[in-house]
């Protein structure tokens, strides 16, 4: 009976995944994948290093922008390959993940002047921004995402959230927007302080008071300026 129910659920999930994309679905994929990514990284850090540490991209809320955005782009680019073999999805995911992670690392350095991850100490890395092992992880994640997680998320979004979560969607959208803006402002101001730019506005003064370097270093324990790595 349980096996039958599972088959019915997966069939409904598959049909939901085949429906045309909508802004509503893309938004919730971004949110759910970002939360799941933050959770996965936190557990991975705990297992490999024995530490519970923040892996969120944002000052407020457990959410990884890289994972959320990566899941959305992965879906839009690779979901059309869902009917192909797992090896094809794996290869596409590996290439996508490497390019996406490299681009994210480069943008973060150019915009905020910091590195949030560094692979220079690992073999088979490219400019310390990506590493072959983690590229393969993206490939594996692509297979699991396209074949299992994405259809289930689609089912949850379309069958559970959409009928009853209109106000929740608005709340989460506003909350996420404010958290992203606040985080970007705090990190941007941190780079200004690092470059010796004084606080000349009330906003800058407020950011300096509430989000000093010591606080941000604790919130983002993996974040470092390029010179930390000799760049």
C-alpha cells in the first residue's frame, strides 16, 4: 500500500514538473532550494569539521543565495534534459556547476571585495574559485534534483502552497527582498571600511554601528579579503 502511494505521489510530482514554468514557481524554487542548501552545508560542515557554523548568505534568515539561484538556473537550463540518461544530466550539471560557482566567486570579489570560499589548497582547482571534486558534486546534485527533488518541490508548490499561501508568498517575498538588500548594504559598507572610506551618511553610520567587521566575520566565518590568501 505504501509503495502504491509513493508511486502515485511521484506520478503526480512528475506531471507537476512538466507543467509550464511560472514566476510563482520559480520564486518558491529559489526560496526552498536556498533554505535546503543552507541546511545541507550546515550539516556537511558539522560532519566534516565537527562545528555548527552559519552557512547562510544573508544577515537575517537561514538562506543560501548561491544555492537558491543555482537551483533556479539549473532547472531552467537542464530540466529539458530530464528524459535523457543520468550520465547526460551529470555531465551537464558538472559543467553548469563549475561555471556558475566560478562566476559567483568572481562577482562576489568584484562587488564586495571578498572571497566566501577558496579552493587554492585543493588539487585540480581553477584560480582557487572552483575545484573538480565540487564540480562533480554539482553533477551528482543535478541528477538528484532533476530526477527527484525538483518534481517533489513542484508538487508541493502547485498542490499545497498555491491554493492556500497567497499571503505567505507576499510576506516571504518582502522579507527576502529586505534581507538581501540589508546584507548587500552591510557587505558593501564593509568593503568601504576596508578601503578607508569614512562614513559620510546616516546609513553608513548606522551600518558601521550595527554591522561592524567583527560581527560580519562571525556571521560569515568563511569570508576573507583576497590578501588573506595572498591575492
